[in-house]
C-alpha cells in the first residue's frame, strides 16, 4: 500500500522534474562460463546516462547506487524478485543462442550474451523505446516495436530469429513493459535523482602529441565532466576546424562523469596555431587550450649550438695533444689522447 501511495505521489510531482526528454536503460550481460571475480550475470540500470542501480548473480540482490533512492525499500525488494526471475529466463535465451550459433560451453572459451533494453519519455509526452541483443559483442537481433517481433541484424541469423520469435513469445509483453511499467519507474526515480541529473561538472582538459608515419598527431582529452553532452574539436589558426578521421566516443567514468578523446593528424606549418576547443553546459564560454609546437628553426639553432659547444673542447684537446707531443721528452712520458675530429675519423695521440 505504501508503495502505491509513493508511486502515485511521484507521478503527481514528476511534472516538476520530468521536463525534457528522458531515457531509462537496462544493460544485461551474461557470461557462459563462470569466471573468478566476474558475476555470471549482471543487470545495470541507467537513467539519462546516470548509473543508479545494479543486480548481479553473486549477491542475487538489486541495489541502488544513488543514495537518494535508499528510501524506496519496498520498490527495491520488488525489483530484486523481478531480477532473480529475469536472470533465469536470460540464461535460457543465452543457451538458445549458443546452441544455434554452435557455441560450446567449453571452459577454455569465453562467450557473452548482452541485451540492451530502454524506454524513452519525450518532451511532448509520447513514449518509445528499443531493444538490442548481441552475442560475443556482435549484434544478432533487435526489437521491431511497430511489428512487435524481433528482426535479424544480418541475413545469417534470419532463420535463428524466426525460431526465436516462435520459441519466446515475449515481444508483446516487452512492448507493454516498455510503454508502461518502464515509464512509471522512470517517473518514480526522477524526483529523487534530479539533483544528480541537474548537476554540472566542468571538464578537465589535457593535450599531447605523438608521431606516426611522419605525421604529427594531436590529442585532446576532456574528462571528468557531467552531463554527458559535449563538443570537442581542434581548430587551426583560430578559425578552421580540423576534421578527425578517428571515431570519437563519449565514455563513462566510474564516478558517473564522462570522458572523450579527439585526435587529428596535422602537418606543422610555420606560423600556424592549433588549439583544442571544448563546449559544455558547465562552461560559461568555450574552453580553448592552445597547443604549441617546438619551433623547427629554433630546433635547428639549438642543435647547431650544442654541436659547437661539443666541438670546442674536442678541438682544444687536439691542440693540447699536439703541443705536448712537440715539447715532450723521454720515453717514460706517455700521453694518451683520444679525440674525434669528425663522424668518419678519429685522432689518437700516443707518446
């Protein structure tokens, strides 16, 4: 009864916190072979990119990772029971895929079943969602919400997907959950974790460079920022954006923040400037971090100076050696002098 009252209350106040679009995601992962230190199955829950809950087969308990949700004890108990039953069903589905794809349960092999399930609440009040299923990191099928069936990701698994639809008649149930209970859970959580979702953490930026096949590669690493959306780009001469051929991904950090690295290849030009520009909602203005090349002409001047400083003592040594050879007397006096006059020859003085 308390849970029902709490749910109704949350749905009533959600209008204050539910402005804009929101996404609730469940990431499910199962490994075929038990591995020390790795739960055989995990369910991780995200709301607008914030990891707020987790269940694993080691504890067989669901838990909130956001302290503000700790008061939802009855709801958490319900989620635990649901996750325990859900885990059993997913194991059957993993075995189905393994059997069809001719994967063995050999302890020497490591196979992973993954499923991503999400519901979305849009700003205009409409709802949608998606579901994807992968095996060993390769997507095999996805949920068609309009036709209410699973469809193959490739033609190779067409027959398997048809058998999946016949064997597991869960498409309609999943659609109902996606459009109803999943959205209700989202609205329940939003008032409690809005303070986390609305927080803003400024990005830290580090820049570096490396060389590959004669080309200079500039790296810009922005990290520790929240929320997730960010724009990072390299600019030449303060106005020209440099295209990056490397696929850039925004990756999560364990503390709930995010990171991204953008790299570009450039050919250093005399007088050209390069800078990394970062745009984020936590910043009042674009953060610009300049990159300074070691000036090529200065580099050669330094080399020339170093070479000159090296040749002075060498020349002096040769001069002293010759003077002593001219003035020295007696067989008992021996002076050994080794001096390199050039890269091709050396002078050896012995008396």
